[in-house]
C-alpha cells in the first residue's frame, strides 16, 4: 500500500473506541476496477468490523483494508502464539476472521491518497501518479519525514542536450537526452540524444546514445546499446529483468 498516514488520529480513535483491534481502511467507489485482490471490510453503522473478505470486483463500493492494525503489544504476542500453535501458514486477517466474534474489531477511515501495488500494471500506474503535484506533495510531506537508508551521491549532471520534464531524478545521474514523465533511480546514465518517456529506470542503468524507450521498466544494472528502441503499452509496460545487456 502506497500512502502517507498520520497515526495520531487513528491511535486516538482506537483508545476512545476501546477496540481490541482497529483496522485502518479507505472507502472507495471504483472497487470493480481497482484494488482487485485487496482485503475488504464489512462493517456496521458503528464501524465495527463484522467480517473480512476479498475484493473480486463485484461491486464499485468497498471498504479497502490497508492491512494496518492498531492493538496492544500483549494482544499481538498472544495472536502470534495462537497462529503458531495451529501449525499452518496463516495471514493476520485469517486470525481476525476466526476470532472476530470474540473481539471488538473496529475500522478507522483514511481519507487521503492510497494506491495498492500488487502487479506490474499497478506499479506503473503508481509511478505515474506520484509525478502529479498533489499526490507527491501529500506523500512527501515535510512534516512527516521519511527515514530510509542513506545512499547520497553527487548531484545529477545535466549535459548540453538534456531536456527533462515532469520527472523524478535521483542523485548521481548523468543526462544528455530527453526524459519525460519518468522516474530515474540513482546513477542512471542517459546518453546523448536518447529519448525516455513514461519509464521507470532503476539504479546503475546505462542508456546509450540514440536509444528510444517508452513505457518501459528497467530493473537495476541494465545496459542498452546505442540506437536501440523498446516500446511497451501504456497500460502494460515492458519489464526488463536486472543485470542484462541489450
């Protein structure tokens, strides 16, 4: 799930409601087209969860579980021991389904941006959506900092022929071509006259001069020789596995 959540309000609700477990969810009206395969919540008028199912796209309206739970640490430990004692592979939702009549499980509604990434297509869609100013502003909120592994590089170098529009470009890149609506990870090299549109290029890839890429996802450490052209469909991008030379 791609989102940025302020847990303070959710925790406040959890304490006030005296739930054993609070599930954070988002109500959507396009469940017949999006969030397929995600878990859904059936709740009563008091936001008490009655059961948990899966979204098969049968109805447009659904409460999508964000698979985020608030509960006491002691209850969580009991849950782990109980699942382990069954001797089977189980998801946390399975435990809630079995015990829902013995617990008070409530839902807390999240009302901001949410994207479920569970396929290549949804990953490509999310990569495009975060280029939108309103989405990126919400996800990368300066008041809610993101702590991650620091792999700082030198600033990206934009050469004479560089033309970059509406793209995320990480540090350490070298660009001498056209980049539009793309996400470039660290240390990507775009050769002179190369054209990239609607692409996700992961770290340490080398795009040689004259290459044309559209609707393509490159995993890391890929080299594509000069003059070559790869084009995927806008809804079904072409994916190239890591460590290849094309």
